[in-house]
C-alpha cells in the first residue's frame, strides 16, 4: 500500500530536477520558434522583393525556398513549447504552495 502511494505522489509532483529540465527545453523551444519565424519572414520579404524586382530570379528562388524550412523550424519550436511548458493546473498548485509559506 505504501508503495502505491509513493508511486502516485511521484506522478503528481515530479522532482525539481525534472521541472528545471522541462523549463529549459521549453525555453529552447521558444528560441527555435523565433528563429523559424525570422527565417520565414526574411524569406517572404526578400523572396517576393527580388522576384518583383526582376533581376535576381535565382536569388529570389533561394529565399522563397527558405520559407517552408523556416515554417518547419517554427512548428518544431512551437510544438516543443506546447509539450514541455507548465500546465495551468501545475501553476495553480505552485501558487497555492507559495501562498501557504
């Protein structure tokens, strides 16, 4: 019986080290999503700008090809943030613990 209670507690409250690792992974996900956003926006602006300018079609194609790559990077970072960030229920539990102290 005691073994079962400790197993339930470990699922409800992960160790502090796990929380720190999840926070760092979520932070890395935010950085990666911003990088993907920058790649996509730069590809859009310069790709269409060079395409409408008319002289550098090869360079315009290169920038336009970077848009899907940037979107994949953006999506990977965003998914990482969604998976590893703290849930609202976890934040409420942490706030209750702080208010008791």
